[in-house]
C-alpha cells in the first residue's frame, strides 16, 4: 500500500488516477453505457427516467434533473453525507493509499486483512511455481502454451502437496489464523481439531476484483482427478456470481472496444488475452448472472458470447442472452464446433483461423434464437411456423430500427419458407403493445444534453474555457462582470488565476478546485457543454460582445440622466459645471468605442 503523508493535490491526483468514477458510482447506481457516457436513475432525487450521467474520461457526474454534479469526491460527499476530508480519506482507502490520518469506519476492517492474506498466499504459490516443487506445473503450463509474461500477468502459482504448507508459511509471516480462516484458504478438519490447506497439488489462479484486489483463488488439477476445479468458498469478500475472471486485466480494452467477449473458463480467457484479444472475461465455468451482466454494463454496450457448441453450451447461451438483454446489453453469439472450447481450437488451428472462424460464424442474438428454435422442431409445418414467430415476437418488436426489423423478418421468412408479408402481418398483431414498451424504454436513457437549457452566459464561458485565447479576448473587451451568476463568476475567477501558472492542465485543476469550493455542479454542466460542437462561433461571440457593450452604454447614459436630475434638484452651479466637463469626456469615450 502506498503511503502519502499530506492532503495536498498529489493525494487527490493519485486517488483520481487509481479509481474509476464509474465503478464508485455503480456501487449505488445501476449504470448503462451509452456512447462514452453512463446513465442511470439519480440517487439524489426521485425519478422514473434516467437523467443522471457519468463521464469517466472527465471523472465527472451530472444530473439533468436535480442539477447535482461534480467529481468522484463530490459524489461520495453527497451520497454518504461526508465532509471533503472524510470523502478523501474514504476514497484513499479504496485506492490503497494510506494517509497519515487513518479513516474511521468499520466497513473494511475485515476486507483489507483478508485481501492482504490472499495476496501473501498468491506470492507463496508463485514462489513454489518458480522453484523445485513447481517443475511439474511449469511443464503443464508449457504444454498449454502459456508464456512467462502471461504467467506473471495473471500471477499464476502452484499449491504444493502437503496439508499445512500454506498455513505454516503465512503464520510464520505474522498473519492471523483468524484471517486465514475468513479467506477460506484453510479449512477445519472434520476428524481432527486442526486446519488444512484448501488447495493442494493444484495450479492456482488468483481471482481479482475489477480494481485488482485478490478476492479469491481457484485451483486446477494437473491430471484427470476430481474435482477438476476448486475455488475458495463464498465469503464476505468473494462471490462467484459477482466477479468476472480477467476483468481487471481486460477492463480498459473492453471500454475502448465498447465490447466484451465472454468465455467459460480461466484458460480460455488467459489464452485469448495472450493472443492479443484483450477484451475477454470468463464466468469461471458457471452460468452468467445478472450481477455479472451489470458489471459489464459499466464498461461496454456490446457482448459476444463464445460458448461450447454442445447442448449444455447452447442452453446456457439462450439463458445468457436473456440476462444480457434484460440489462440493456446488445449480444451476439459464436458457437464453437462440438467438443471444442476456445483454448482447444486455438491449439489445433492457430490464432488466425480462430479469428476467421469467429468472423464467419458470428450471429446476432435473434439469428441464434431462430436457428436454435428451429433445430428443436421436428418438422416445419403450420404449428411450428406460428410457434417460431411467437417465440421471436418480443425480440423483433423491441428493435429500435425499422431496418433491423425488416432484416430479421426477411431472415425469419426465409427460414420458415413463407412470404415476408405474412410474417410481418403476424408480428403486427401486437405491435401496439410492443411499441408502447419500446417507447417507455426509449425514455430511460438520454444520450445528449438537449434536455438541459443552457444560458448564453454558460455557453460563452464554456467557449472561453475551451479556448484560452478567447478567454483573454473577451475579458479584455468586456471584462468578466457580464457573468451575473455567482457560480459562473467564481469559476471564471479561479480560471483566471490558474492561467497565470505555467501548467497546461488548467481545466483539470479548475475541476478539482471547483469541487472543493462547492462549484462542482456548475463546472460539470460546463464540462458537458464543452464536449458539444454547438458552442458559440466567432460571429455569435462578436454579436454577444456588442450586445454587452450596448447594454453598458445604455446603463452609462441612464446614470448620466439620473445624475442630471439630481443636480437639477440640488441647484448647485459648480456641481453642474463639473458634470458638463465630465460629460464631454464621456461622449469622447463613447464615440471612440471605449468601454465604460
């Protein structure tokens, strides 16, 4: 764990670099990816349509409904009712940064020591794999085609034969037996009042949380003995249904590709990533769960299922498609030949043939369902045609694009050997209900900022922040007093001071300071606006400047008029003479375009 002794900008930047705002927000908000943003129901006010968005590349959230916004610190402060320092200490703990002042709270009292025990166990197993006792395991990995860099990347190890080797090693290192028990790495003997190592004579696969914490371990035998795989038990820290193997290594690639490939086992995942197919995760041999689908939803919109082609694999694919669809993920399928898994196929035919097979055999979820359903019908008759259309009615009806609907109707008609217009009329029967469902769903995600009304001052300031030279030009012409809104004026003032520094990260620093000083929501609005191409152009800005100058002139003339009325009431000749002399200067400035 890294230790930082001060609460300065270095700490804040380190926390921001280590943590992902999408992952922090997802702890309490169910987010769906839409483009480069994530959307969900706002946790800070009641709403039925999702107006809460997270922009990870800017480390920012904003709600278009209640206008709450800010960065990762602001979110935790508002969610948990914390002061800034408390939120920073909480997030530092999440990021693995130990501050001089330790944060209070008991929620991670057990998690942290168990994670440390798991890490120490993995280091022990890695040492064994590299030593004399690991020769058989190293040979096995060589036969399976794993490279040294891959073994290191996944922190693979070997659990040696012997009942208490790990326990004795960790106790000597000073780890508490209580936390060894909580980790599940040791197990109480039913016959004797002692403990023994769970994993023995097995290749060890560390199972990581999305942030890299080792939450569990899996072990695989090197021969044909059973059970083939053995995992540490379900604990407060580790639940298989909530974890995807390889996600820590794959998450950046998944986000970049906006797509995840799901396989079933450790070796399939590792082998594909070794070949450069980096956006792969594994369900560790279990059925896909809704929790895992929601986990993927943080990173991507599309998923490719790469399951075995046997009957069990086909059934699981159908089930997984339903789960992914329910979570708003667009899924496609590749079924491997009977008896093959990705690892086997790559070993036999190589990477290029494997990629070619995927490209040539990829099916959309609807095409897969059509083929799957028809393969189970004994004959193609009237009843089976009706059943098939009804089976696919919901999937086709919920498509957003009419072109997509037409495409799948044509495929379905060809497969059923009937005319397209007949399939279309059959699907039309309940189109009203289906379109109602689709309309409701379409309201759930808002994918742009049309839903918020930005004022002209916000638009101008966003343009000024985006182009520093424009900031100087406008400030020199009309100053910053045109910003009547307190938050906007404060942000402009902070930015003006930051510009005097040599640093190039003015906006990043502005975001940090804005959130610390209570202007996070205003900055979040402007940051979203800065992404748009519809910011004021040169002509609009010049027109705005002229309008501001005209208003200032009008106000200046009004002030002169009011002063003249006051003088008329006073009847003081010398004051009136002074007014005339000042008026001459005022007229000269106005004619020359001078700013009052």
